[in-house]
C-alpha cells in the first residue's frame, strides 16, 4: 500500500469534499441573500469581516491539508540507508510497517499508511493525520471555524427575523436587489444555511472543548481512546509465552511494536 503524505493526495475523503461544498454554499448564500439587503456601510463591514475570516479559514485549511506530519525518523533512517551512513539518533520503537525506527509517541495510521509523531488522530475533514507538526494549526483551524460559523448563524437569524417581522419591506428589498419574485425561496435557502452551520458549530464547539481538556491534561486523542478502551489489568508489553527473547535492541523494539499494534486492533 502506498504512503499518502498529505491530505491533497488521493483518495480524497467524503467529509473533505462535503466541507468544500458546505463552505461554498454558505459563501453564496451570504453574499447573494444575506449581505445585499443591508445598508451600504453594513455591506462593507460584513464583507470585510467575512473575507478576513474566510481568508484565515482557507489559509489554515490548506496549510494543514498540505502538511506532512510523518515521523522525521523515517526520512532520516531512509537517508542513512541510501547514503550508507549510520543512523545516529537514539530510539526505542521500530515500526514493522514503515520498516524504520520511530519516536516513542509515534503511531502508525492505517489510512495514510505512515507513522505520525505524537499521533493525535486522523481527521477526515482535512484528509490528513494530526500530529506534533500540525496540531497547533488544527487548533487554530477549529477556533477560526467557530467564529466563521457564528457570523453566518447570526446574519442568518437576523434575516429570518426580518422576514417574519418586516415581511413587505424584506420582499421589496429582495425583489429590487436580487430580482427574486418569491421571498419564500430565499427564506428556505437562508434557513438551510443557518441550520447547517448551526449543527456544524455545535459539533465543532464540542471538539474545541474536548481538545482544550486534552491540552490541560497533556494527552492526545489517541491516548484518551486507548485509556478508555484498554482493560485496567492488561499488560500490553508483557512477554508472550513461548516467544524467544533477543538481546538485539532493534528486534526487541520491533516485537514490542508488533504486540502493541495487535493489542490495539482487538
């Protein structure tokens, strides 16, 4: 199986494509239905705020999707093999799938098929693993997304109130600016945008709280899931009966990695 270094490499995930569609829909509704009915100053202000938040969202999204959180030991080890120079770094773990030494907190992702340093989780929304090299980008992305969604929700609710409280004025504005003969069509589109962004904001808000808790407790998502699923009395790295003991540190590390992967897969 080929290694997938970044999130832009195929195959793309369903959630990744869905996120692009949702952001495109929210943007179209925002600029064609929500903004034009405001006064000139408000239009300029709303456009500036949305453009700023969208720019940050796009920047963090592309940055994290294109990032490569692979364990640097892998590239260093392969370079040492190509150049026939000794691998100088100290290591305790050896990945049997990557055929390379890895850091102690590195884990092998079976989606990207590579080891990730300080593996947190595989995020299907960016189609990439989250680890030591891109975790801060991930936190910035979800915080910026929450502010971005709050703007869409607030503007959508304001337009819905305008429809029910100032029906005639709202219809006149739509017909004069957008040339829409039925304000109900625009209301449905605005409600879909508001509800969908609200649902995403709820899940994303929970994600923010969860990761703040993880940071406070100095844990990763992977460690939390292992802690929840692992039996309390299980000794993961215990010697397997009948298994020969080797004095070679590399073979010992390889055996430990194999047993850990087998235990987690159960």
